[in-house]
C-alpha cells in the first residue's frame, strides 16, 4: 500500500510545489539583475569604465526576467 503524498509534490515529500518553484525562479532572476546592476554601480564608483562582463550578462538577465514575468504573471 502506497503512502499518501509520496509520489506527489508538497510538504510530505520535501519537494516544493509548483507555485513556490515559480516564485523561487522569479526571485533568482530579480537577484541576478540586482547583482549585475550593483556591479555596474561599483564599476562607475571606482571610475573603472570597462563594463565587460556586467554589460554582457545584464541584457539577457533583464530579458529573462521580463519574459518570465509576462508569461507567468508578476508574482
């Protein structure tokens, strides 16, 4: 006899359910965008005007956040 909740998602299995996973992904995308914006601010404050890596990774991160929010709704 199978125990209830073993094959599913939720508090009995220790795995997050679908809704909380969506929020986790959105929070990760927001965190990445804020991290990269912070990197740009630090570059500007240090008067180091070579924005190589932050400038390369920021547009895809913003686009990913925008598409994810448009597709799933903001929070």
